[in-house]
C-alpha cells in the first residue's frame, strides 16, 4: 500500500472511524505523502494482462456508480508509468460513466485476478478522447480482432494505487483458463473409452 493512496483515501471521517476501531495508530506513521504514485513493472504488467475491471465514478447528485468494463486480455493499455487508457466499447448507451466523469474526473478502478486471489485498486483522473482526433492513440487501443464498436477512449492519469490482501477472494476461472485441464480430461476419457471398447471385442 503506497503512502499517497492512504493520504487520498483516508479522509478525516475515515481517520475518525479508524480511531474508533483501533487501527489509526498503525496507519498514522505514513501520513503526509502527497507525491503521485507511478506504476512499477508489477502494476503495469498486472493491468496490461486483465480482461476486465470495475470502474467507479460519482454523479452530480453524489451517488456512486460502478461499471464493469471488459474486453480481450490486454485491452487496457499502459501508456506510461503514470497513464493508462482503454477503448470505450458501445454497450447499452446509457453513458452514466461518461456523464459523471464530465463533471468530476475522479474515478476508482478495481482490477481482479481471481485465480491468484490478487486485486489492485487504482485512483485516477479520467478524460475522454475522440479517437478520430488522435490516430496514434487509436492505433494503440483498437484491437481489429475484437468485434465491438469503439466510441471513444478513456485516458486515466494515475493518482495512487494499492494492492489488497487476498482475504475473502473466491478463486474463479474463465473458460480459457480451464480449457487446458478440461482438454486433458477429455483426452484421457477418450483413451479409456478406446481401451474399454477394445477389451469388449470378442477374442478371435
């Protein structure tokens, strides 16, 4: 956990809650860090290998909104140690995140790796980009093999991040992740069925 993440997330009300529940002293030694975080190879590699994440924004009326974002593995691109981006695929056309972020550019992103029980939280400032105006960014973000309508890009300037502990994360697996194991089982079943069929053939 970076000190800057703590100082962004730990508001006075949060600190009061920590004090009331006995954890304030453990965190107080890291107060005061205000330098923006930079992604290391560990964070960059983790983000760049995800096939989905969750993004939270806040509306003009103060309501939080969480949206799932998905695509082919690696659809989130790490542009630098302080900037990531992804193509915004057309969905139900409600544009809640787009509208929220036009008024308050702050967002929280939650990246999950369920099989390894790993999660990364990232705070950042988001802006939308018309990809017709930025061909280089479009080339970096658009995957011609992924069949989805791209409407815009989200570019996120990283403010802070935090790795969470693996507690309470239930391992889950995608079809692509379980296919090798299932394929091996199917091959073994086919082998045994062939052996059984051969054993049932009458001697002659």
